[in-house]
C-alpha cells in the first residue's frame, strides 16, 4: 500500500488545529493510560492500521502491558480492565459508531457512574480527536509501522546528559 498524499505537508493549518485539540486532550486531566486505550479501541473499530500501531507503541512506552493491549479488541470478555476503563471503552464504541446506535442511554448512564460531567466531555473530545485522525490516516493511507514514540522529557534529558554532558 502506498500513501496517497502527505496531508500533513499539504494542509499544515488543518493539522495544527487537530494538534491543538490533541494538546487539550493530553492536558485535560484524564489518565494517559485511559486515553491510549480509548485511542486504540477507536482505531481498531475504524480499521486504522497507522493509529493502531501508534497507540500500541505509545501505550507500551507509557508502561501499558502487552496482555491488556492485546485484549482491548475483546475488552467485554477480558478481566484486565477496571470498571472506569470499561465504561470509557463502551463510550468509545458508542461515540465512534454513532451512526449505528446514536449513543444509547444505557451506555451514557454507565459512563456517568465513572466520569463526572467535565471528564465525560473531555473523554468525548478525545474520542472525536482520534476519530478525526483515523479518518485522515485511512483516507490518505498513512503507512503503518513508520511511527516512533516520542521520548519522555526525562529520557530525553538523560540521553542528552549522557552523550554531551549538558542539555540544550
């Protein structure tokens, strides 16, 4: 499969807007591990190989276990997720598949048990963001396997200090 175009280069303002939403999601206060599970599940549903690759790598680099990553696709049957994570995954599926079920009341009531109103809006924005990224990557055939996770600030500083003795 060949990429259709370099959409990030062609429309940098659009990508900047998407990145602003992404920045909000990462600073909103939701657990990073939860956000990565949500991004992975939406990407699986949308068939976005690039984003599945990205979010398994990001989750792994943040300490997520292989067992839980493999089980995200079958989270209903897997005992490895908390009630809060299960509510988030159910909400993710309902919002991602909005045209099929219009986000059922039962899923909303479950999500409300584990997320306050602000968290539920933030979770929904995270789902909206990943669905947008998925649609860009799938439409323009972003090449899976090319993504490398960014190092954490601490790892960057350690690498910098060990190679040069000082950080820039």
